[in-house]
C-alpha cells in the first residue's frame, strides 16, 4: 500500500511538473521578452528541455521518457491534432523559433548602433583632422606673408635678402596651389591671413 501511495505521489509530482512546463511555454509564447536565459537555453533540444529546472515554478528535471509517457496521458489529441508529446514538443519548437528571431533582431539593432557609433567617432576624428589642416595652412600662409613683408625691408643686408627672396621664390614655385586660393573653414569661406599683426 505504501509503495502504491509513493508511486502515486511521484506520478502526480511528475504530472504537475509537466503542466508547469506547459504553462511556462505558453507564457513565453505570449511574452517572449520575459523568457529567462535558462529556459531559452533549454529549448535547443528535447533532452535539454527535459533537464530544465526552475525552482520558482516548481519545475525539476525529468527523463525524456517520463515526459513522453505523461504527455500521452494528460494532453488530449484535440490539442493541435497530434499526440500529447508532439503537442508539448511543438510548443518548445515554437518558442525556440520566436526567441531565436528576437535575439537576431536584437543583435541586428545592436550591430547597427555599434556601426553608427563607430562611424560618428570616425567622422568626428576626420573633422578634427580637417580643422587641424586648415589651422596649419593658415599658420603657414601667415608666416609666408610675413616673410614677404620682411623681404621688402631696406635695413636687411644684401646676402640675407637674396637668400630670403630665393626661399620665397622656391616656395611660390613649389606650393603655388596652396597660396591661391587661400584655405577655407569648410564652408567655402576663405580664411583671412594675418599681416603685420593686423587683419586684412
């Protein structure tokens, strides 16, 4: 008698276990965002799902054969027209597909966000480089203009003046494209060159 009672209690516990699994799968199909990581991982295969445990929902691991046998007893054939195990396994497969799709969408959105962030960072660095190049060009032209003014000074000795003019002529020949037109600020506006510490 005690053995029969023990077997009955064990079978009832297994039935309750499987019913809780069904509820968990159905809730997951309604709200896939609430599916836990452990449940999601268990959906990969039948054995994984059989070994699934969730103390919060009174779900403990069961053997796959136990799930199959109990499913045949408690799930009627009117559930999607298949046998009991096909029904519970179909719920697992549906939720797996839904969770996998959700992960894929989430990863795609994350990838797009990462690409945008990287692109924004590159554009910011490029903008900084462009500004730096403009500043360098402006500094160079300012120096060039000052040297031109200096070359017209009468109190410079002839040798120094000759060398200075040669430098200016060489730079004019080599870098005439840099000297005209002047550098812009990126909007098309030509930057003014400072001459004799006064704005033109």
